[in-house]
């Protein structure tokens, strides 16, 4: 039986800035664009709320999000995969204190 191909969905890569909500993360997506008059590269940022079913994402993780149907008032994206994990803070602190 032939697999059904999913429709083309927008994909973005960003960094998790907040994981305080249940099953939701806030992702900051950066992009460079040229200033319309001066031509200088300008960093533009946008925040997206994404659905994280397993609550796996932490602040600082680099993730890929993809577009989906509306899940709530503000959520239209879901976490596709975690590309790079953020280091856990405070994991080496007790070892360094003993030495």
C-alpha cells in the first residue's frame, strides 16, 4: 500500500526561550534581512508558540518546528525534532566544590 505524503508544511529552526507552560514552548526564530534603504544586514526575531507533547524541550535547546493545524488560540506549530540540547546548569557544580 502506498504511503500518503503529507502536504508541504513550513519549517523553522529556533531556540527555546520559555518552557514554563505545560506541553508548550516559546521558540525564538532569527533571520537576517537587508535594510530596505541602506542595505545593511539586520537581525529580525519572531517568537512562535509550539506544541511539545512530551515536555522534552528545555530553555536553550535548538529545535525544528513545523506548521500544523490550530491547536489553541496562539499555537499553530509543533516541535518536529530537537537538533541540539542545551547544557544542564549546575550539574558540575558539586564536583568542582569538592575539589
